[in-house]
C-alpha cells in the first residue's frame, strides 16, 4: 500500500449565534468534527483543518441569487 498526502478543500455554510467570524471559526475548530471513513482500498490515517479563514465576507454566497 502506498502512503500519500491528499489535500481536501471543504466548503461549510453555517448559521451561528456569534457576531464575530473568529468566534465562529474557533468554535468549529475546537468542537466540530469532520469525519472521513476508510474504504475498501484506502485507510484514513489522519485529518486536520489546514486553513480556517474567511476573506471577503461580502463575497460569500448566502444562498440567495443576486
């Protein structure tokens, strides 16, 4: 079996009671879980959040059409 490192980007839309984006990110990083499961040919060894930052909040799609 070959060992590889894959970089997976995940988009997460949230509704939060927090006012500050850093509080939302902090809570997700400390309390949320992202789960990837093994498959028949792939064993998941480790996962981590690589980047958790929102830039240009105005440009984030909030589920409405312009």
